[in-house]
């Protein structure tokens, strides 16, 4: 009988470890399925620097800002990669799609023209919010590089939010993606304006 009791506990332990858990880990990412039309002879170049995320959202777990000044960090819902990489790829995709006669290059490209634009994006909030849905905020900077001199042309603080269409993380990811798209469309418009003003 003494030997039977540990065997029974071992069976229950094994069943508990292999059974289905309600706490499955889920991973999310933005979509980049739309086609990008590359110009054969681009007239302008923009160097997109790596995205900087400052503070709470600088992690793979999805964050929620609560109305009572508290923060919740997801235990089972994560971005499929660090958000700074996902946001970078998404920004590069959106700007490449929206900027006609431009080439969008990344910071790893070493051979640049003598004159080009440079964009830096610093994200301070990238989270769900009880009152505002999916919110993203931060600052972007547009520089112009010519004759080995870099000049700041424009900077702007941005805030974009999108209410959730439904409860849950899928709706939050869609809302954050829509907010990020708004930020990049605004950035595209500003790039075209500063180019025209030069």
C-alpha cells in the first residue's frame, strides 16, 4: 500500500503536466502583406534609423495602461519579436509603399548618396489603454544630410489612438497597427513637405 500511494501521485502529476492548460502563450505581429511598388529610378532617399522604444513598452510582453495610473503586463500574450524590430519593419514597409519616387533604406546600408533624408522615431507609449484603446506616442525627427553635414529639419510629438473594435488581444493588436499606420502616413506627408520646401 505504501508503494501504491507514490505511484498514484506520480500518475496524477504526469496527467497534470501534460493536460491542456487554459493559459496558452500567444504571439502577435503586425501584417505586412500589401505590395510595395519600388521605383526603378528613385529621386530621393530616406534612411530609416532603428526604432527606439523608451520605458514600459520596451519588452516583448504586451502592456496595458490602466485608468488608475497602474500598468498591467501580459503573462501569456507577447509580440512575436521585440516591438522595436516589428515597428521598424512595419514603418519601412509603409513608407516604401506610400512614398513614390523615393527609396527607403535601412541603417545597415553603407553606400549612400551625397544628399539624403534621415528619420528617427522614438516611441514612448505602445500599449493598450483602458480609455483610449490602442495608443502609440513618441517623437519623430527628420534630418537632411548633405556635404557631410546633418541638419534637423523637423521634429514632432505624435499621439495616435484607436478604440478597440472588440475585447481581447486580437482587437488590441489591430488597434495598435492602425495607430502605427496613422503615425507613418503623417510622417510620409511631412517628408514630402520638407522635400518640396528645399
